[in-house]
C-alpha cells in the first residue's frame, strides 16, 4: 500500500470511528498550526470553540498509531515544532481550567492539561477566575 493509500485508509478508519469526515494528515497539521498561532497571539473565541479546535491534535495522536512509517517520519518534525510552540504559549494546570467545561481525556493527551498564557476574549473571561 502506498503512503497516500495508507493515509486515505487511516482517514476513512477514523471517520468510521466517529470523526466528522475522512481528514488528511495535512488538514489536521494545518488545523493544529492555526490553533497554535491563535494561542500564541491570544485565543479570543469561547471555551467550546477552543476545545473543538484542540481535537485536531487528538486526531493526529490517533492517526499516528495507524499510519505507515514514511508518513509518520514525514510529518513528525512539523508536529514536534508545533507542540513545542504550544507548550511555550500555554501553562500546565493538569487540566483544572478546562475540566470545568469539558471532560479531560487521559494524560497522554497532554494538550488538554494546558491553558493559554495569554488570556483574552471569551476564553480568557471564562478561564481567568478558575486560575
């Protein structure tokens, strides 16, 4: 199976597991990059949108267990860079802030246990009193 076929098959498999559509790695990396950039500048939307946006990183986590080695190797550097940026732009609170609004997944989904350092907009107003 070619890497492209493997990626498409993984997208379809995750779609059957409940994801809205058969996403590609490129789409979800772009979504994670967008969210990281927003968090660095100050994420202004509400908590529900924020937790929805976090799900793109969940998809990547699930897909990594299913993708072929070539695809994983191709994208790992970019994802690691985005993860470093996200960690720098957020503070670890062990999920305390987001847990008030959404059930926090297991610890290996570490991005759920962090909140933006720059608290602005609706998200800031919702989280600031909890910190």
